[in-house]
C-alpha cells in the first residue's frame, strides 16, 4: 500500500524500495559478519578486558568502549553488563562506567560509514573480494577469520553504497519533500529516531542509515539541527535491548539497564536544550568544519554526544546508582533462589565471554566440592557431626550446577565459536563428570561419619593424623587444579601429579598400618570396612583432581 502511494506520487518505484532494503540487508549482514569474526579473533582480548575491570571509572569507560569496538554493538555490551551485575560479578558502581564506555565505542560504526564521503569507498568495497579469497584459500583459522572480518567490512560499504544510490533517486520524491523534510518538531524527530532504532535493535545500523541519507543529500526536517534530534533519538532507542534483557533479572540487573536509559535520556535532554537555544549549531560547527562531507558531519556529532555525555555524567555515576536504587527496590527472594554464580543467558550473544564464564562456573563448582569434602573429613577426624547437614546441601547445589552448566554449554555450542573455545567446551563437559564424582565422594564420607557415630567405632590418633595429612595434600592439589583449569597455569600440572602420588602413598601406608594393627589387636575388625572405604575415597579424590587438570592442558 505504501509502495502504491509512492508510485502514484510519481516518485519512488518498487525497484527503488527493493534496492534500499537490499542495501540495508547487505549492511546488516556485513556488520554481523564483522562483529562475529572480530569477537572470535579477539576472544582473549575480550576476556582480558573483562578481567581488568576495577573501581577505576576511567578504566571502566575504556573497558566498555574496547568491548564495544570488538563486538560492534553497544546493546550487546550493555546486555552483557546487565548479566554480570545480575550474577553479582560486577557491582552496579563498576558497571556504570562500562555502560558509558559502550556508548562511546558504538560510534565507531558511524565513523566507518562516514568514510563514504571520501573517494576511498570503492577501495573499501574491494575488501569483500580480498576477504572472500582469504576465507576460501586460507588454511589457518586466524587467516579465515581475518578474511571474514575484511569481507564483512567490504559488505558494510557495499550496503551503504547501495542505500545511498537508492536514496539519491528517491530524494526529490514528493514523499520525502512533503513528509521527512516538513517534520521540524524536535520532540517528534527524537521519537522517530528512538522508534526506528528500537525497531531494528541497533543504534549503529540506524546511524549508518541516517549517514547514508545525508550522503545522498536527503535533508531530514528541512535542514538545520533537525537531523541531530534524530541522532539523539537513536541513542535512546538502543536502550530497548538492554531493558528487555533485564526482564527476569534481579534488582541490580534491572538497575544497570535503568542507568543505561538514564544516561542516554539525560544526555539527549541536555543536547536538545542546547540545540533548541542554538538553532545554527550544526551549521557553524560540523557543517563548517566538514563542508563537503555530510556523512562525516553526522558521525562526528554522534561521537561528540556520547563523549560529552560521558564527561558530564561520569563524575555523577554514584548519583545514578543511588537514583536507580531508589526507583528499583530489592526483592526479598533475590538471594533465596538457587542460581549459578557466573553463567547467564545474556552472555550467549557473545560466545567468547559465555565460554569464559562457563569455565569460572565450573571452578566455582570445584571449590564447592572441596568445601563439602572438607566438612565431611573434618567431621570424621573431630568426631563432630554437627555440620554434616551442610554436605547434603552442597551436594544438592552441585547437582544444580552440573545440570545448569551442561545445559548452558549446549546452548553455547549452538553458537558460532572459535575452535579453541570448542575445545574448552569439551574440557568443561569432562570436568563436570569429575566434579560429580567429587560430590559423590563427599556424600560417601558423610555416610561413614554417620556409621561411626551409630556404631561407636573408634580410630587411633595415628590414623587421624594420616587422614589429616591426606586432606592437607588434597587441599594443595585443589588450589593447583584451579590455577591450571581457570588460569591455564600449565606449569603446575607436574605438582598436581606429585600430589596425587603423595595421596596414593598415604593410602598405601594407611592400609598397611591398619592391617598391622588388626593383626596386633590394636584396631577393631568392625572398623575395617569404614576405614578402607574412607581411605579409598580420599585417594579417588586425588585421581579426579588430576584428571581435571590433565583435561585442561590437552
């Protein structure tokens, strides 16, 4: 119906509309190819950026900007940040600068799109040809990934060129002259920008389209500051993705998305006031500075908006946190629900981060298993069963972790992941099996404690001393396994193997000593079953820990 109206107006043919949509499609596909491949190529950098987050606000802004440049989406970065806050990995105070930095990082797409104002566009489109051949002929994964990045970048410029050509044909049509150019109300223009961005779920894409319109000579709102109000609207529209992702999050997760919204709304209000009080702002600044580059004018304003808003609100980040805390109250059940600590479905859009978080979640499960084992062993050696109920609670917790992590890594596997991450997912799967065994061993030792209490069995101080020695050795092994599994400190593997040998030797000594005491009548025959099973279970703990470590370095 819209096409019929346009055709009757003697202005826009169906082919023009199809070309515009085709250009948008190529642009979005190119952007998606580029962002996915950059994420694969820079997965280590992404993890390093995440691990470098501190309470330093300037560093937080840098982390947010860096992550967004890599994954080419401020929405994705903000959604991830909501996930980190929801999981308790980041505090709300740490998250605010990251969100601000994400808004700065997203302006890189507009700057790339603005390059079409210069004579190098044809050469940039040629990157799709170069990238395609690198992908086809490359033998190394990194070469193929780099080729996909270049191909995506080239497609981005091809899409922009197609859109600009289609818009040049359409710019003199009555539809544009009587509709787009006659809308001058700043609020209406801002709402148009916000709705359009919310619809396509990408401020980068929305800004890219506006840049293409400017390159084609289409004056939104009749010129002046009008197009800048639309750009302000795109910054508000991009908040929709984060707001939707916060549904189901805890109070802090919702607060993070609210801070994102407040940042863009406050910034837009400030800039709207300035633009309305200074009608010639665009003309005497960017249009004067870049007279023959309409696309660059808009891209530069987009960057200015986000940088200035960050400079204004970064010192007030604690105020934003307090306001969000006042508006969104804590729920009573936020801490009562059993949940994983590090994994969150919000990370699935960035598989490299999802894989890293899965590794951290398994490490957390290993530490929980260690705590359960220590409670059970301590109950045995101290003859105090008052804390044994905690072992059952930890076992339930570990069952939940195992099931949740398994389901999560299956979801991650369905995404496009780098080969190294595929190997990591396999490692996680095998490690979970060993963690399950550790949980079972803790439960076995708990039962032995109950049996000792019920039957009144007694063990010599020498036995208790040896069991404590095995426990201390296993604790050292646990610490080394965490270093190897999570932090890839492969140099500690020989130490883990040595600890396993020590535990094996302890088992041998204990059993030989036990047999000797039985023969000499120093131990009860009834204690043999419990004692032998206990020692065997402790030795198996060392075996499973060594298996986790070996799997992590293969």
